[in-house]
């Protein structure tokens, strides 16, 4: 499955970024990907609400959320969000089934 990490560095994380540069952070991401059996598709440093985005493939949602917990607990980020790609056609099918049998509270 494809997933996305959006991260805002903490002051300590920014100090690490300044000292090691982009190459240092990419090396850390590569090491993490090997440990968790992730395939890194893209790493981008951005301007705005998030400082870094990482696009990756993983086996399941649990491994993506494990990554999020490890990153969030590291102290290197003020905010880290994991987004996972969804199969919208499958979701729409479930919604159609549920909508056909659901009775709202105001009915």
C-alpha cells in the first residue's frame, strides 16, 4: 500500500537538519526503510505547514502507523501525520450498501 508522511520538525530536529543537511536526513530515512521493509518512493523538503514529505510503500497499515509512532516519539518532530492511500471504489461500494439499509435518527 502507498502511504505518505508529512512532518514538521521540532527545534531539535531542525538543528539536526542544519548539521547533517538533506543527505543526512535521507540516509536516516533509508535506514528506517530497510528496518521496516518500506520502499521509499520520494522524499521532498517543503515550505509551509510541513517541512518534509515522504512517499513510501509498505505492507500494511500497521507498519505505516508503527513508523508514525516511532517518528512522533523521537522528539525530532512537532507534528507528523501519516496518510494511507485508499481504494475509493471499494469504499463507495460499502457506502452504497450501508446507505441502503441505514435508518437515520430523524426518520
